[in-house]
C-alpha cells in the first residue's frame, strides 16, 4: 500500500504510515532566492544534488546524540539509501514553534543584526524561537511572549534546580488533585490490574523526567489523596463486577462526561466521570443507585429513571439496582 502524502514542505515531504508514525522524505531543494542559497530565506530558491542526503545524515547524527544523552525525541529510524526518516507523531506548541540554537551569525540572524555582527561570526549557542508561518516570515517570539499568548506556561522557563524542587501553587494543586482523582477512578474501574505510579497515592509532586522520580514522602503524605486511593482499593477488592465484569461504553450527548458500565450477571456499576469545570446533567436507568465512593444515595423520582447532576471535575461510581420502565 502506498504511503499517503499529508504535507509538502520546503525541504521535506511528510507521509502517513500504517503504524501511526510518519515518514519524512528529505529533498534536494534548498531555501534561497534567485538561484542563490540562503538558509535564512523562507522559500525554495534552488536545488542542489545530494543536499537531502546530507541533511538526513546530519539529522540522524544529532538525534542519536540527543537520545544517547537520555533525552527522548520523536526519531525512530532512517533509511539513508532512500533519504527517509521515520518519526513518531508529535504535538506542536501553539500552531508550530521552532527553537533555533545558533553557533554562527548567518541567514536571517545576520540580516536582522548585521549592524552589530560580522557574517559568519561565532555565537555562544544563541537560542531564539520563531512561530512557523511562511506567510509571516517565521516571526520571532520571546519567552514572555509565549506565556502571554498562552502557548506555554511560566514553568518551562525554570532552571534545572527550580524544576527539581518545584511545587504547585495552592490553586493549581487543588486542580491537579481533582484531576488525579478522576484518573484514579478510571484506572481502578477498567479491566485489568491497576498499577499506581510510585508516589501518586501520596500526592507526590514533581516535574518532567527525571524530576518526576522524587522519593516517597514518608510521614508527609497527602492524607486526603491517600484516603481516596485506599477507598478505591477497598471498592475494587469488594466488587467482583469491577474485577471480572464486562465493559460497555455509553456515548452520551455531552463530550465532557465519560460514561461506561461494568456488568457481571445481574450486578451493574455505572461510572460517570465529569472532566469539565461545570456540572453535567445525565440520566441513569435505575430505580436506586449508591455511589460507592461517598455512599451517597440516588432514588428514582418517576418511571423515567434517576436524574443526576455530576459536579465539576467529579466522578461517581454508581451501583445500580432495578431498571426504569
């Protein structure tokens, strides 16, 4: 089966692969103007035989160096004979952000600052960022600009030491704890054996790898989170339906509400997970339901079943009895 072309760039074509990855075809096209090579131009100006091969080999060299340093990349493999590279799908920041590390004053950098620097002068690993937009000439953006425009948060600007000791501010911590509880409910009500990432049950904070591997906070656990996980463990241990039951998803009218059902014989548990920041109203086909997490009871008021409003960022784990007519 022929790979599907999904994007044509200045120096590469992008194809979708059947395994979900992408294939980059490196081309011999170069950026420039009027047949003159210029790495700072935003349009193809000429073709130089063998440039695609050189660019691929250089890319592979740096990806392998980065991977060897323990930094994850989207690089999978390369076929030098076909000048192609397989990469993992990746999510861009904003609508496309390019981070450039410059060691020489050339291209667009030199055009912007030629009153202050000689062409080809050495630069001390100078880093700048641009939005990928050919029509606008890949405009520069500052670190503060990325935060103001909502592309990235303040956290990414922190130093290594700051990231190693980072703690969420109180408002964000409460949001994180609510969302952790939602994720844990899903984890403990799905088929299979739940596996807890070390420290999650104690509310352990962290940052990106390797700062997500802090030691267990003995004696300083978040008691509220720890109690929630213990309750989930008790509920699952007491429920053969959650451990061995069938799973059926219910596609409702509200995308913010994840809803599915576990059944075993006549036993029925409905899981409602509201990930939105506002309450979501839904109906449950039962005469009586008990939330196994809080022991809250819900009764049928008429023959149409139980009407429930699931609060914002909250999950219900409902053991249901009977069916409405």
